[in-house]
């Protein structure tokens, strides 16, 4: 009765010649890695900073964070409460950050090009401004996309600093 069953035509056609080879997952070369870049002072690290870093990491393979050096903070007319060395260590320790580097100037385009970044991540408080509309054009010419993340409402280093100043004044009044 077995002889009555039709034989499969060319049984070798259905066999994969590599089927005996162990499975090797595809690992793209490093130049296919998506790199993202963002910068900030990261003084008084808070949930808004964490949200930005978490969202940014979700869009790239490697997240590089530029932490503004004290001299550049001063140039911008501000003063960080936390020294640069401590701020960069806090950022470096965040699990969403693959590398933390000093930010010595405001030239984010050059930094992105040097790092090979495909994305620059910023808060949406910059979205639609004339300055950032121009940045978008310049970055696009280099193949870099600017991604705006929602600003975390109700929290900022400035607000925390004001609250601390108020507490200090109140405490000094109590001492007198």
C-alpha cells in the first residue's frame, strides 16, 4: 500500500542547506547604532530630568548626555548649586545614560556630528521658537533630527531653588 502513495517531487527543494548550522542572530555593525544626544545643567536633578532621559533612551541605542560645565553655566548668567563633578556623576549613574560628557559650549550641532548622533533631544519649551526653527533646518541638513519632549509641568530646578530660598529665609527668621 505504501507504494501507492505519490512520492514528493524533489525532496531536496524543501531542505535548507544551512539547516544544520546553529542559529546566529543578526548583530548589525556598530555604525548602525542609533545615537542620541541631549544636554543640560542637571543642577538639583529631578523627575523632569529623569523623564527626559528615559524618553530619550527609548528612542536610541546609545544615549550620550552633555552636562554643562560650571564656566558655561556662569556664562549663561546662572550659578549651579551642585559642582560640575558631582552633577556629571549623578547623570552618569542614571541607568538610561550610556555616556556623560562635559558640555563646554552651546554648539550642539558640532557635538552631535562628533558623536555621530542621529537625534538631539530637548524639552518642548523650545519648540516653535525662531532660534530652534533655524536649528531644525541646520540639523536636518546634517541628517540629525531634533526631538522635543514634553516639559514636566510643576517641576524645575528654578522652582526647587526658589523653594529652598524661601525655606532658608523662613528658617533664618525663626533663628532671630
